[in-house]
């Protein structure tokens, strides 16, 4: 199943699980902080405090990050801020389980963006999986039903923008490493998110500062762990682990916010999960096939 050794996969799975827990914890802290602060300000403090957490980690790792792709980072960060603001607003206005379930539409949008943006060729099996995934999205959103709200569309907008960011990261990673990508993203995120927060600015209550710091710390650590996990293992094997975030936030939402997990969200999330798992499996198979057909094209890191 994997080219990596069992120990290597165990480390990758552990990193992915830790990343998933951190992302889930970040969603919880956003939900709590949103009771007393706008999501625009939460996004700013998540970026600023996250950068403070990131700097000592990068410093311990050696030389300062450098890049020759600053214009690309500017565009990537602008779209990323839009995704972050949309996603945080959805978390604040939807049950946590529903917001997280809709965020799993991102890989579906990534497949479409790869065709449009990267001119990748997608065969009928993956198109069928994408269509199945969007059936799951419709089950969760229920347009025209009693459970429909504008927040569901905002959550889908966040997923779409995240898909564009994923394509951009794929392009950036051809030259820059994961730590460099995360650093320059945060460097642009801080002023961009501040501009969005300024019109309605109010200083956070004292009790909210702890939740804001937790948001920044959890988000930064989650991103670093996620990047390292994918560097050790294959997406098809690790992707299912990321779906552990859904039951985690569903249980937390039930006990902390009295949110009930309705059967529509559960059924839709299961359909989206199945579609994403198949897409990840197909992408990994195609990557292996290309590697075996063109071994002379492999390039070592740093070349």
C-alpha cells in the first residue's frame, strides 16, 4: 500500500492525527471567541499570534526563510485571507459539525481547479467521485429545506477559496519548502487581516485573549504538522485520518454548545468522505504510474 517503511508511515499517521486534533481545537477556540469578538478580528489575532508562535520554531530550525516568489505569495495570501474570513464566519454561525463537514468540499473543488488552472487531465472515475461528493454537499446544505442558511453558502465559499490556495501552494512548493510557504503566508496575512478588521475594531475582553492565543497556536502548529505528515506519507493513506476532526468537533459541539448532529449532516459527510477518499486514492495511483514511467525526470530536493 505504501512505498514508505511501516515506521515512516506510523510517524506520518501520528503527525496527521496531531494536526487534525489541532485543527479541531482551533475550530473550538474560534467558536468560543466569536461570542465576544467579530470573526474579522479573530482572523487578525490568529495570524498575528500565530506568527509569534511560528518565529521561534523557524529560528530553531536554522536559516531564515527566503524566496523569489513574493508576488505569488501576495496573491496566495489575499485569497487565503478571504478563505479564512469566510470559514471563521461559517464556524461562528453554523453548528460546528456542519461547518467542518462542508469544509471537506475543498478537495472536490481542487480537482476542478486543477483542470482549469493546471490543465490536468481528469478521467471519468474522478469526475464521478467529484459529482458524488457534491451530492453529499447538497445533502448537508439542503437548499430550500428548513435547515438551509446563508452560512452554508459562506462555508462553501471558504472551501472554494481554500481549493484555489491549495493549487497555489502546489505551484509554490516546486521551489520553496513548507516552512518557507507558511512563513511568508503569515507575513502577508497579518496586515491583510488587520485591514479587514479595522472598520469594526474593538479590543478583545480580557477573558477572550486566551482563546485568541490558542487559536493562533493551534492553527500554526496544525499547519506545520500537516506539511510534515504529507512529506512522510501518501495522501490516500493519510486523508482518512483528517476526517477524525468531524466526530471530534461534533462531540465537543454537543457538550459545549448544545449542538445536535442531525442525520442529514452525518449522511452528507459520509458521502463527501467516500468521494474524497477515492479521489486521493486515484491521485496517488496516477503519481506512482507517472513516476514509474518517467524515472529519469525525478529531481532531488534543492536541485
